[in-house]
């Protein structure tokens, strides 16, 4: 037996996978940050697969996917087959669309396996857009169909082609064998004692801190997508975190002004900005003295800033002339007129909060609900555009030069607002290499909220940076969130040839959701069942 260990991203525990006697395993290359799947000889393929976004959400708070059934034991099929009922449907990214997603569900497919390219950014734009639309449908709707993602490689594609071939399908019926897709026997369970972490720290201005106005700068650090283990969130919101950390570092070096600067990195941003909600409640409802109680100039939320040539300012209500928000926007408009920022534009988008929606559009809306002046700056004109909650939001999708430029623009505007006079940071002050390194560090591991425990190394490093540059650093751990996370987000699925029931092409024993026993007619002799080898 030849055995190859799985290569995992930095910070993850690597463990070798044992192969059955006679099985040869060979490592298959996968993109950075993805789990590599050891693949066996054609007789049996051992695949490391990634389960779809398995989270159960309290219906009064959020709506989202409920995919708690992770067990699969079914024959593989592709969408070309006429009969999809209780089969594991394999489709490539090029095959996937909203219509085909509903086609599989309408025929009561037993499971869905989506094959994604090793380099997601290499897929044609049309395929990416089709997948984005289907991914949004997955995240909006409940389903009990187990859904998995796997990285394309030669042996897995051969299973796909054989499942797609009419000749192999007919041969399987005659010979009584076909590819069986089987997962482990562990069902998804709620993650006990879930915690959402939000961090804060201050740069105090000149004078009594309690009497000074406060500018709050906020960014959420988690990512989201159909498969949490593939959700690296480069633009949303790795870029926002990188900009916040750079602004924090630079103002730490020279800041002393009649304003307090309060920085916060919030958790569970993809769950209606739950970390911000609890953080605001902590300050306004439980603390007698807080920077958020009174005299907040404005809250600046940073989101998706690594692309585009327009900085959109999203606000729940138009800022009134003479307010701090109005002054900052005027400063921002004056900064983009500088020669080095030619081609950059600023737009103000006013959108009322839709209280009928379960999930808020932007982070500033949590502050607006508590009558705190706030707005979000993003290169996206709408929260429904781009890759805000997609596994396609990878490092290759961001433009680090535009990230550096947008950081510089925001830094200049903040400096003009705080010092009340034109002030230019030398261009070398915004360290492009540091921004790039910060972004690379953030996307080196998936940051889905389900995967970030309170002792996660990413959070520990963020807290260390806060303590280095800020004062009064606090770490808020919020337990008992209004939603439930489920485990088994990463499963092992085995593909092997197994005996089918003659003339039906079905597996004699199946453990799909809602199926507790044999799915064959009752007249089949039970002596057949032990021969399946499942």
C-alpha cells in the first residue's frame, strides 16, 4: 500500500489518509488554500469533498440554507440522464445554472456533487456569472439535499464522463454495476457553545476623551459562500480589513487631534452583521459610559475596496449639510480631484433600510437602526452585485494597486476631515507591500464564521495588532447567537463500483435524507443486500 498525506493550508492539522488494502493513492494538486484530495486507482476513488453551507438559521432572524443531511449513498448520474431520483448528480461548473439546480431538486435528486476547476478565476466569465446566480439561489433557499463541492482532477472527471456516457449507463444496467458515491456515517450536528468575536480599540484625541467627538471605523472580517471551506473572501471583506489595519497603523504614528478614533473588527458580518449588532447593544444597553453613547461624528464602514474606479457611499438617509458626514463626503470629493487620483469617482447612494428583509444589505444599517450616523464605502453600487458571498471571491479577483489607491484616498479624506486643512500623506506612507501581505495573510485560510472559533489564530493575530497600535483594546465574545452552526462541513466521499439492482439501476440499500431503508421493491430477496458491499 502506498499512502500520501493530504496537504492542508497553513495553520491546519495535516493527517495522512489510510487506503484499503491494494489501493494506491496519489496526491492531486489543488489551488492554494484548498484541501488536496488523494485519488486512488480507477477501481476505487477516495475523494476529499467539501460540504455545502450547512447552517440552520432561526426563522425569525435570518433565512438561509438548511442542509443538515450530509449522508450520501447513491449511484452517480449527470443531468443528461432521464432518471435523477435518489441519485448523486455530478455536474461541472460549466454545467451549473439556476435552472439546472431546480431541475435536480424537482426530480428528487439524492445528492449533488459540483466539480470546480483548480483555478476558479480561470473559468470563463459566462460560467462564473451562471454559477454566481445559482450560488445565490442555494444560499436563499432551504434544501434537504446533501450538496458537495470537489476540485476537478483526472480520476474524478473520469467518473463524471462515465456517469454521463449513455453507453456506460446501459452497460451498468446489464452488468449490474456502476459508480457508487458514499459518505461517512456521521450526521451533521449543531456546534455547541458557538461564539462570535468582535474587537475594538481607540486612539484618543487631545483633551478629555469623554468630551471629544468620536469617528468610528468598522470592517467585518468573516467570509461566506456556498462551501464554507472554500470561502476565502478576498474582496469581501479581506480588502476592508486590510484598509482598516493600514489606516490604524498610520494614524498610530502621528495621531493627536480633537477627535477620538475608535476601530472595530466585527464578526458574523455575513449573518446580517450580527457582530456589529451585539457590539452596539453592548455599548448602548450595558455600559454606562461608552464612545457610542453620545457625540459620534460618524461611523465609516469599509467593505469590498479592492476593485473598481468609483467609491460608492451607501447611506440609509442623505446626510444633511453641516453635519460631520457631509463634511467628510466633501473632503472625499476634493481628494479625488488631486492629479494622482485621476479617474476615481465618488457617488452617494441613498437606500432606506428594508425591515422586511431578514438580512441587512450593509453594515452601516445596524448603526442607523440605533440612530447613529453611519455609511459604508464600497466599490459596489449594490449589495447584490459582485462576489460578496461567493466561493469565487478569491485572491486572483482583486487588484492590489486599486486597493492601495483606495486606501490612500480614504486616508487623505480622513486627514482633511480631522485636521480641518489640506494635508497630504506622502504616497510612500501607504505601504502597498504591507497591504498585499495583509491581504495574502487573510485569504490564506477560509474565514467563514462557522470555522472561526474564539481561539482561532487569525483572531489572535488581529488582537495582537490592535494591542500594538491602539489603547483600551477589548475583545468581546458574544455567545448564544440567534442562529445555529452545524458541523460536518468537510466530508470524505468514496467513489467505487458497486452492484446495482438488475433492470432498475438503483442501489439496493440507500441512506439518503428521508430514506431509512431499502429503496428496492419488497419482492427482492434480502440475500442480495449483503452482496452490495456498501
